């Protein structure tokens, strides 16, 4: 993609961008959007979610349209986005403004998404628990960039790819919204006539028994409180291993256990894992264990086992993730300074309308078909991201 006759030019990062350190209290900012690191998506330059400034406290950073918001804490999460309006953001981010005499403002965000930039940023981050990059360290890092004219040509191609990615993301969001609405509707039996109503559940099919979850599960077990690490015999699943109703092997830690302990905490296919402690947005996430291998689970998770002749585990998982279940779960949530908790005792109080097993399994089949369609779109989005990454890599390689 790069015109090899165009010589790459070395720049210190502070020759490419200024750090904008405009600090302000949320109540004095007079803006409508607050962007926290939790609102930024990995490898996406768009800001698709935000909060209200009235919901946060302490000093924040003001940003303007076109500014780059870069998550300086846990850089490995790859959070870089371009502001399309004014607002305030977390102090765990940097607000950067391109220096147009050396780099096009439209090119710099793409470059900051690149593996080259991210790997360098990670390498100069400090701290073990929450590694953070500081401006002074980043400012003196040197990078090779193509001339302005070549940047302009690259921006056209990158913007076109970004537009495709955005359209695919919109399709993905729409499909997910339809899936949520469809599953919630089926769990209320809206295709039938005749409803009952409960203040906590809302409307549901009048012929379905309304049962406390504790009466329909065999057990609710807390996980291991021992700390896991990079070495050990058994892989231990944690709260970040729950994703879209599944249990996944991301960032696995390991632990050594006695035979007795392993037998007690070993997961079996069909076990339902509930995340009892996390941020307010993420607490209550639920996934079904379908992995192969000898996994155990950590204390922030609760293992639920069901009587499968009455309650399908996939259906239970879908129920807890759907609005009809999640609304109840969150009504029992206890908020702390940084974490929110839903304990197993309260989880058992959640009321579940219990349709026939055949209907439960049909609902699960619909969910799984929609999930397959979601994965297909996600694969196309990832292909677009790889294309963008390859273009940037080629453009900045000597």
C-alpha cells in the first residue's frame, strides 16, 4: 500500500500530538457526555456508548470534537477513540490532539490502533496490577511515519474500511437487539393468549408456574477463593471468562489443588456460571460451561446446577441474561465503591416462569441460531480490522 519512494520520517510522539490536560469537575463541565474507559471498545475508533456527567464524581478531562481519547490504564485493552462531540472523560485516559504539520488528524488514530504503537505503549507502561503509561514516557518515543501526502492517500483507504466496519457493527447491534426482544418475548409466552402478572416479573403466560429459582436448581456453589497464577495443574475460570452466554478460555490462570478440592470444584458440561461480583454494568453475566478439559472456577462465580428434566441449563442462562431475568437480578444488587454484588441467597429468590421443557429447548435453538449469525458478522468485522492493521503495518515498516 505504501509508495516505497515515499521515505518514512522519524518523529517523537510529542511532535505528533499534544496532551490536552484540561481538568474539570463534572458538575462544572456544562457538557452532556461522560466517556469512561468502560465505554470504549477495543480496536474501534467510534465512541458508541457514554454516560451522564451527573453520574460521576472527581476531576475529569475535557475533550473537544476530533480529540483522541486513549486509555492509558491497561493499554493492552487497546482502547483508542475519536471524539465526535465535546464532553469529559476518565482521568485514566489521555486526551490527545494531533499536530497537523506532521501528521493528519485523521491518520493519527489509525496509527495508534496499530500493533507497532500498542506494543511500544505496553512496553513502557508501569505497574503490575493496572499497568499505566505516562505522557513523559510516551512523548519521547520515536516512530516512523509516511509523509503527509502518503498519509492522505492511506486515510482514504482506511476510512472506507472503517465505514464498512461501522455498517457491519450497526447490523450486529440490530441483530442483537432483535435477539434480546425475541427471547424476552418467548420467555413471557407472548405468542399465547392469557397472561398473569407479577410486580417483579411483569406479564407472563398464565399457565406457566412462577417458581423461585432456588426451588428449580440442585445447587448454588461459590468458587475457589485461592489466588491463581501463571503456573499450576488446573485452569481456573474467572469473571472475564463469561462472554455472550458462553464460557470462554480468555486470559486463563492456573492453580494447584488436592484431589478432594479438584473433585469439589471441577466443572461439568451444562453447569451454569453466574458472575456474582463485578462492575455494576457487568455483574450478573451468566454462561454455560461447554468446554473440554479439567476446569475449576473462582470465588466471584457461582455454579448453578439444574434438574434437567424441568429446567434446561441453556434456558436458565438465557433467562438470567434476558431483560425478564436480569431486571430481577439487578434488583438484588448491592453496590460498593467499585464493585457490585449479587449473592447466591438473593439469586435463589429470582422468580422464573417455567414453560414446558420442549418450549425451553425450542427457545434455546432460536437463540443459538441468532448467536451463529452474530458470530458470522463478528468474523467479518474482524476481517476488516485485520485489513486496517495490515495497511498501517505496511505503511510504517521501513
